[in-house]
């Protein structure tokens, strides 16, 4: 029995996010040099995202009045988002508060990224 083709699923996710998503910018900052005087380098990468604004509900289903902003991020840009990165969506910059890769079978299909609001 042949295994499931996660590479094909990844290609489908990239195609659909590309079709229905929007461009955003991911800023990643790296430190180099001496630990007591590090040099910070910022790298901006254009990523494709689907912006999900979820209204939070409690366990009974009642709206709490809060929203959680989650992005579905395509893997097509070749970068891995991380907590603390900055994502600019619609001209507004947000800090990445959590990253959850969807990676069945060890193949990352997409990233779910929560933004601090």
C-alpha cells in the first residue's frame, strides 16, 4: 500500500492560499557578532497569507467580545515564521505570538500564525 502524498497536498495548499490569499511582509531579526554587543539584521520576506479574524466564544458558545487574528501562511516563500517575528498585513504591523505548523507525515503543509492584537 502506497503512503499518502503530502507533497501534492502541500502544492495544493500553496495554490489555494495563493489564489485566495493576500501578500504580507514577514520581518525576521537575527543577532550576530559579540553577545555583549550584537549586531541585529532585519530580513523582510513577502509571504502569502489568508487572514482569519475569529471571534472568540466561551464554552457555551457565547461571544466574548474578543477576536483572535490568525493567518494561514503558505510555505511558498521558503521561510519559517517564529514567535517574536513581525508580520505586516494591510499596512499594519503585528507581533507573531504563536506559530503552529500543520505537518502531517513530517511535511509542512502550511503555518497557522497567531498575531498579538
